[in-house]
């Protein structure tokens, strides 16, 4: 196959894929992504395979930090090969998906505007659907953050899927301009001016959509604990005692400050473990519970004065291989989690509380913007992201923070993140990080926010704008075929 195509096509596809992976968070550079997407439109389906694989291998290289896995029972000689296989397998899946998308574009005719509209909408919808499954973490719709909050403001109308479609359309237009410029067409520079004007207008509209600062709901005061307990050492006696001391100290601090709730990260409490002391402050803690005989990873709610949880919301979107593997009932291996196999909870992300419902994303669920938009639609006044990202590097923590910013913009809600080693932060509805704790260190963060009830356009309509865009592209393509015939 390679012999039938100039070598530069393959080199260009690989280089563009690498650029696309670098353009995603934690950098978040949309112009770099637009340039990286141009070869995806210009080259054929086969180079697109290389583009997709390279983009995901670069953006998901943090998977290699799973090594060593001896602490969960994987023999050390097998640890690095297993991590490499997982990383490469994800790249292969991405390559197949991008290649299939580019094959559709090729058959419809990539130079047609109707094809671009339809293909961009299909990509955006695919990111939304994949975010509800086990394999998707971050896509091109997230590339706007943290570097371009103005463009990210459009997510209030169309969500991350809409942002993905928009960036693909901008890249398609850029490709068509470059083609006209190389061909020395007289209209090339006029097209470039129109492209630049549209980019400026989009930024202006996005910035205007971002809500202004100021009270817009009931005030809420929280204390966030970042215990910074290394996951690989979490179950040692020394680290367990350190965790209990930090929990008890945070409870006492929460009482002194008079906050509404103390927030602890994912997995802070082991199965059956109680709070170290009674407190007159509500506690929202990551932990584990049994539902019948099924183990659930949850956010547990402790009422003031209670040592045992009175409510819980279970994790619905589980990490493949880490918490869940297909056919686990017939296999002796329960995955890479030290707590064993975890089962799925209910899809709703709303935790009902006496002080008002909230939307909850447990670790991996921060990637599913549609679920949190549904939680806002169902009455959630603010969002809580509970995570344990240890032992992953700062790259993954930066991606998590960018996704948290995007979820806040999509829903128009304040978002609080509580993570074991970070990022523990407060994001306002405009996607600005107001406060945060340093990564990797233990500490507490007192934050103030407002519970909101107003709905953004995306919370109201979901993916309907993308579906209408796809219908428009399909209609124009059918009309074009009818005229040609």
C-alpha cells in the first residue's frame, strides 16, 4: 500500500497526528489543532489510520505511568509489556475509528461543503457517544481548553461535540483555502479574509456567552481535602494512619470554618470504613460500598453527626481493565484495581441532598459532558468531581482540569474537584479556575460558590444542534446527487 503513495503522505499524516495529540490538553491550543486537521481532510483513508493512532498515542501517553503493576499482583517482568499493550491497543482502536470516518468522507467527496458539514457533525456525535462507553477519554472538542476560553464559551450552546464539529469545519475551510492558494486562484485571499473574520466572530460570540461573575444562587461553602496518599502504598498501615489523621484534622477544620460540607476524593474510605470522628458538618467522601454482593465505587454522603453514610451515588462509567473487564464473571482476574472488580451504578449523576441536589462525576466520568448536562437539567445546583489520579503524571491531571472547565461551561455550574493528589480546584461557570491546591502535596482548600438553577442552551437541547447539522449536510448531499443525476 505504501508503495502506491508518496512517502510524504505518510510522514505528513504521522506528523499531523503528533501535532493533534500535543494540541489537546494540558496545552489546549486550537490553532495548532486546526493545522493538524488539515492533512486529515487532504489525505486519504489509509494515512488517516496513522493520523488517528499517532494522535491518541501522544495524548494518552500517561497510560505508561501504570507501570509498575506489581502492587496489584502483576509480575514485574510482565508489567511494562502489559502497559505497552494497553497503550498500543488504544491507538489501534483510534486508528480504525478515524480511518473509517475518513473512508466515509472519501466516498462522499471531501471537497464538498455538504460532505464537510455532515462529516463534522458525525465526528462530534461520535465523541459524545464514545464518552458514554468505556474507551473514550478526551477528543478534539476539548482542545479549546485551557488555552482558549473564548471559543470554549460556545459549549454553552453546543457542548463538546459541537466544538469538535466546529474545529473540523474550520480546518476544512483552511484546507480549501490552502488548496486555492497553491493553485493561485484569485479568490484565495478573499477566502482567507472571510475565514479569519469568522474565527474572530466565533470568539466574540463565545466570550459573550460566558456568564459574568456575581452571585446567581444560594451561597455554598465547602472544604476540600487533598490527602496525597500514594495509591501504591495506600493499604499499608503507615499510610492508613496518615490518612485517618488527615481526615480527622479536616473534619475539625471544617467545623471551625463553619462550612456546609467537607469533600473528600475518590476512594478516600475503604469498604465498610467509617469516619474517624463525629462532626457537625456534612461529609461527601469517595469510598466503596456493597449493593447486595456487588462492589460499587461511590460518593458517600454522611449527615452531620453520622459516622455511617446515609446516601450514596455509584460510579456508572467504569475504567476498562482498571475497574471492569468484559467477562469478569468467568475470569479469575478482576482487573488492575487493588479493590477488585467494581460493578456499574445507575446512569443518573444526580445526588439528592437536603441542601439541594448536585451533579457528581467520579474520576473517568468527567469525560461525559452529556451526563452532567442532564444532571443540571434535573436540578443539580453545582457539580462535584471526585477523583484519584495517582500515580499518573501531570499531563493527565492537566487534561482532567481542562475537562472540568469544559463541564462547568457546558452546564453553567460551579464545579469543585477533590482529587487525591490533584487537581483539587474550584471552577466558575465561565470556566475560569478560581482556586486550586498544588499538585502532589497534602492540604485543604476552602471554597465559596453559588448553587445555580438557570439552564444553558446545551443543558436544554443536548445534541439536537449537532443532529440538525448532520441532517442539513445529508439533505444538501442528497440534493447535489439529484442534480448530478
